[in-house]
């Protein structure tokens, strides 16, 4: 039995050495991790957005120079504003959401200890804030450093936000231009946000709501073409 055990151990050592070929099986630097790939693509998309913004500015300038119909130019300006392509200024609110501190525990007696999913911001948390702000009459919304338009989708993978081809980590900052009192009332009246605020009190999730008399949202700088559409 002893000889059999030593023989099996020797076979395992040989197999491992033959497979590794002198490299560390657990730490092969030649393999690009998925997270690294996502970050790389995010940086490329940010560069592409800047290029698109510069080209759009040139197109707008040429259109103004060669437009012979002031009515067309005025209509184009209205459409660009409605589409979120132009900066938007006015009063508004800022909502900041953040993960709970590491190793957070229940802060209220009788509340069960949190699970890992209870301590991070989820996609539905961000969606609830954005939807409540739209219902409150927001004229424009910005998430992180990007303006939302009609085709924008707030999606999270793990605890990272993927918005219009770019990746963000918490804290997440949502800004909205509109009547502050109406925006705050819509946030306070949302049932999902009320549930989220219970987790804020119980486990220390981040929530901050500020009102502002003046803020400016950037215009959307990416492409506005619909690439895929399917009738339901």
C-alpha cells in the first residue's frame, strides 16, 4: 500500500510538472483577465467618445455656416436640446449611492446580520433613482460623467456599472436638472427607494441627497444611431 501511495504521488508530481512546463499554473501573466479586458475597452470607448464629440462639433459648425434657412437651424437646435445633445443648466438635485463599509454589521437591534449582496449597490438601486427622477419631471439626468439619452441603459455587472460602453465603480453620482422640490418628492415617494433606505439605516449603505440652485449637465457625446431594433 505504501509503495502504491508513493507511486501515485510521483505520477501526480510528474503530471503537474509536465503541464506547467516551468510556469506557475495559478498565476500565468500571459492570460489577460476579463476585468483587465473590460477596463481596456472602457478606456478605448472613452477615447472614442471624445473623438465623436470633436467631430460632432465640427459638423455643427459646418451646418451653421452653410445653412440658408434660419428656421431649419432653429428646429435643429430644439431637437438637439430635447435629445440631450446640448449642455443643460438649471436647479436640480444630486443623489450619491455607495457600498456599505467593509465588514459592516447590523446597526439596528433585531435586524439579521447582512449577506454580501446586502452591502453593495445593485442595478435596480440605480434604476430606481433614475426612474424616480424622470417621474419627478427631470429635464435631464447625468450618471457619473455621462448624460443619459433615450437609448441609455443602466446595467451593472457585479458591483460595477457599465454605462454606454464605459465601466464605473461606486460611489455612483446621479444628477438631475428640474424643480428640486418635485424631484425630492418623487424620490421620497418611491417604494423601492424607501426599501433601500431601510438598508441604509440597517447596514450603512451610502445615500446622500443634495439640492442645488444651479448645476450644468454635459451634452451627450456618443453616437445616437440605433444599431439594433426588434419588434416585440
